[in-house]
């Protein structure tokens, strides 16, 4: 499954990295502590977080995440967005709480395998 | 879902609250940021987190959270454990990552706390 | 209580207990505890020492958080969601999202903040029991 189908299914708004939405998703990871995400997430994960600090872009690109979903109506901070646009890291936003986003995503991923 | 069923579903270990496993929960909140929890989580919900410090228990207590689920195989520190015993909040720990925990619970009908508390 | 995280939150727990004994509505207690807790964490995080004062009158709760410490140079900026100067230690505990003051404001019926750099910060919040009951 790619990011694009998630964007459609969960009605996400894309804030950056529009050209990277064909990226294949391998898994999901949730966490708001950068050190934890650095240590434990995997390449190809879509990362669900509330953290809007610019360092999320660095973490996502270092770990080669498929993209970042900001939940609960949070928006990337200004310098976060600039970095993400420059680095081509997809940031998507949702008004739903993290639990709902994960639940729906998990269901989609398990359906398509 | 009861805590009892949740323990099974998540292959979790109950560290505190063996006597409260009959408790029913319908909603959950997942976060590592306590201010986020404080802003949105509703009373009677599950708190799913990767944190283990005493502030997790304080936050849960302030909000009347039903139970805490610690993911990624995390275990509470000694102080956290003591505080949770004091305020009598169940703590479950499981080796699954938060994504897996939330995904499984959602599949079994648990929903997010959508209601925004306070006067947003 | 500044700087010491070991007992952070204890004051708020005590406030909760007291308010429960008085028999106030659950929703009101929750708001008061939350407001006190975010204030308490800020004092522990950013001030040298401080105190939380609780006053209960029949239809409202007043909570004041008064500290001696570095103060806030730009209150408008500090009030913005996401703004934080929290250090690594604070962040590892799950704080430092820059939402505390916003939370305090949105959960209070009246919110007042004043601060002097190098001296300290003073928060005053009122939570009305009646309005909270109506909303719940
Ligand atoms: N009592 C205080 N004394 C000095 N500075 C303060 C005080 N309270 C808040 N601040 C400053 O205001 C900023 C914003 O505070 P706020 O409580 O909104 O967020 P935070 O404490 O950084 O993170 P969170 O509360 O979400 O965990 C703080 O990072 C700090 O710089
Ligand atoms: Mg704060």
C-alpha cells in the first residue's frame, strides 16, 4: 500500500512531499519522543505523532520513513514545513486523534497485507 | 472491552490492578506528551504510552484515566510503581509497539477520545 | 518545589483529594486538578521555588501559582501552542510540548498571567463550579 491510498482513505491533508506519495508503506510507528522513534522505528514506516518540532523532519529522513502524519489537528511549525518541503519528506495532517488514525491505518494495512 | 480481555489481546502483563480486571473500557488515548493527554483524554479512557516515569501516573490520576498500558516492553520505574499503587491505577505492560496496541484495540471496538474537554 | 521532579504533581493530587472531600462535581475537580498540575510542572521545570494556592468559595475555585524564578520574557510567545524552552530532561518526562499554558487557559473560566524576568511568574485561574456543571 502506498501513501496516496492512505491519504484518500483517511482524508488526510498533504502539507509537503506531494511527489513522494507513491512511496510504499511497510509499517506504522507511533511516538512523540524523538529518541524513541530514532531507536525503534523502521525504514518505510509511516510515523504518527503530535510532535511538530522541526527535528521530526530530520528523524523521518534519517530513518527513511515513508512519511509523517500529524494528528489531532496539529500543523507543522513554520521551519518544520520549510525543512520538509526542501527535503521532500511527506507531512500529512489529520484532525482525528492518534488512536483513531492508527486504528484505521492498521485496519487498511492488514486488509491489503 | 474488559481489562481482562485486553490483557489477553495484547499478551500483556498486569503489574498493578489484578483486582480491577473486570473494568470495562471503551475509549483510549495514545501519546507520549503529557500535555497532549491533559488537553484531550477523557475520564475512563485507557492511556497508551511509551513513558514510564511517575508523571504518567500523576497525569492519569488527574484525568481519572481507567488504566495505563505501557508499550515497547517498558516497565515502570520503582517510583512510578509505588505511586500507581497509591492511587490505585492499573498498569499493564506489553512488548508490542504503540502502533500495534492501538491497532489491535481499535479492531476490537475501542475508539479514540474525540470529545474535546475544556472550552476549545 | 522548583527543580525537583520527584514529587511533581503531589500538590495537584492533594488539591484533588481536598476538592473531592468538599464534594464538588467531578468535572470541576478534573479541571482544577489539571490546571494545578500544568502549573506545578511549569514551576518545577522553570522556577527556583514556588507555591500553589487554592481557594474555594461556594460557586468557584481559585488557583494561584506563584513562583520565584527566571520569569517569562515574552508572555505572548510563551502562550503560543508549541512554544517551549524545555530541556532534554523535561522532554523525556513527556513535557515540553508547549501546550501547558494553553491548556491552563482553556480549562479555566478566568485566566491571568503576569511575569517579571529574573523575579518570577504569577498565574491566577478561576474555575466556576456552576458553569462547569452546566457544560457537563
Ligand atoms: N513558571 C514559569 N517560569 C518561567 N518560564 C515559564 C514558566 N511557565 C512557562 N514558562 C515558559 O513558557 C514556555 C511555555 O510553557 P508551557 O507550559 O505552555 O509549555 P511547556 O512547559 O514548554 O510544555 P508543556 O507544558 O506542553 O509540557 C515554557 O517552555 C517556558 O519557557
Ligand atoms: Mg508546561
